[in-house]
C-alpha cells in the first residue's frame, strides 16, 4: 500500500471553520447592508462616522479575519485537490497565505488610522 500524506488537521475542524466564518461574513454583510440602505445619501462624512464607532471597527476586523480564514481553507483544499507537484503546491499555498495576511494587515491599517 502506497500512502500519500497531504497534511493534517483537516476534516471536521475545517468544515466547522467554513460554516462559522460563513455565518460571520453573512451577519456582517446583512448589518452593513441594512445600515447603508437605511442611510440618506451616502457621503464620506457618513461613512467616516459609521466606522468611527469602536464596535464597527471590531466587527469589520472580525469580518476581514473570517473572510481570510474562509478563503484560506477553501484555497488550500482546491490546491491540495488539483496541484499535484508538492513544490508548486507549497509555493502557491505560501503565496496565498502572504496575500491574505497582507489584506488583513491592510484592513487593520485602514481601520485604525
């Protein structure tokens, strides 16, 4: 028997992570959509005031982290399924992690200016 090891810690934990992050993303989208639909004409001042609240900054950061985690689990699974050469798959996984970490860092920079 020839066993190919592709990684560890997958299965139920990642399935649950995908579901939890999807719920967080959905709730944030509903809250943001409702706030924007209920607003008068959307101006920069209204947008700035909306994100000046601490709870909205925390919610946005939680959204960004959830989105990055959700994307990572999905991309890792796609890469493991379709990219067979280990070196190429590792390169693409590292690239994905760096891009997602950069997006979260950029979100933090924007939220706490």
